């Protein structure tokens, strides 16, 4: 006589289709991730949303070369400048999540979340996924060599008494944000003059058309070393090896002025987590290597490699911090 079917057996049978569906979904996800993994001969498009030759472009090319040699893939750096970095970011946000597209980003993109809220054709935090943080570069306060401002304490004493002409790489750029933070901390008022990039602003500063710039270190260090500019302070917790005689902003009397322009890597949001993790691990290893680390340091970068989880937390903090500064200073995009 057949054994009666127990209630627990009926429950197990009823759950079987769901378990099979979950197993099939997991298997498909694993297969999709495996198919998207970087493989020899694959083409990787590494989008840099700025012009060739800039800080972000230099770092992306260094990393891209290493990925190509390590994995046997073809890496094409695609410079898509314009829109304060939004044009290139938009192209990656709308790209398929097949593991064949990466995006270089900077502090600019963190503040763009606030500046372009309701105006962008994509959602930075929803449509893109953090991969890795590469390196950072502290901001440097620089004036012309002939400037009557001799040091940072001199600047703090004079900034409230007169209105200086201060250049930047554009509205909402890291150089502009540093100026805005300085003004917030000191109560000083400046005439902000935005340029279309760091190079033309440096030219006018050297020529005396500007009083100062809160500069990206790699853009100004050669001029400081060459005696054309004077560095008053570096906006970091520690002195920099390339400018050992320049005090930090804390040493010079303004410890809250800590600003580092960083560069990192994002991927389309649909990219499988396993693929993002593979890229993150490899990029962190690349940045830890002596060759790329030394090349980065000689250009003024501080290697600060972090994987996708740590970078995601860092990016959230940067979006919040600079969003507040931008709103307080009423900054709008160019």
C-alpha cells in the first residue's frame, strides 16, 4: 500500500519550482559574468571625459597600458571632453554592462551630482557603478613670483582687506571648489575668473593678470620649481615630497582647508559585480606596482588605490561634502 504523502512533502514539492528558478537565475548570472570577464583579444573602451594630456587622461593611459599587457586585451582611450565631464560620463552610463567599457572620473563628477541635478540625461549614482579609486593630488595655493603675498599667513591677513582676482579651471572645477571652501572658512570675498582649463589660467597667473590660483599640483609644480610661481601652502595633512619646503594649510593656520583632486574608475551599472570586482582587484594591484606608482608620484599624484567597496563609500562622502560647498557658494555649471 502506498505511503501517504506527508504535509511537509507537499510543501517541499510546492517549493521546488521556485528553487529551480532561483538556481537557474544564479547559474545564468554566473554564466553572464563569466562571459563578460576580460579575456585575451577583448576590446576595452576606456572613456576619459576630458581632453588628451590632462591629469585624468595621463592616469587612465597608464592604467590602460597595464591592463592591456597583463590581460592581453586591446585598450582604447576614448577622450570625450565637454560639459564639465558630463558628455563622456553620459556615454558610459548608457553603454551595455558587458565589461568592455570603463569611465575615468574625478572630484568634478562628485560635485556634478549637485550641479546638474534635474538637468543631466543620466543619474550618476544610479547608472554608474564604482570600480576603483586610483590616486589623488593635493591642491596648492600659488601666486606669481613677484606677488607681494609672501606666504599663506600673509594671505590670511590680507584676504579680508582687499578683493583678489582668483582664477580656476572653470565653474565647479576642483580649483573653483577649493576657492569656495577657502572663502567659506575665512569670510574673504574674491573675484572668481573661470577659464576653460588649467593651462590658460596658469598662463595668466604667471603673466600677472591673476593674483592667485588654488591649483592642481601637477599643473603648477613645474612653474613653482622654475621660479615663475610661489607656492604658499599645500591643502593636505602632510607635506609633499615634491614640495618639502611648502607648509600644509594646517601648519599655515587653516587646518580645515583640506582638498585633494582625485581620479577613479566607474563602469555601467549593469556590469556584473563579479566583473567589477575583477577590474577592481587588478587595478589596485597595478597601482601598488613600483613602476606606475613612481610615475604617478613624479607627476604630483599620491597613490591611493581602493577597491570598489571602499571607493563607493569614499565617493558617497565626496558627493555629500562638495554638494554642500557648491550649494553654499551658489555655484552653477559653465
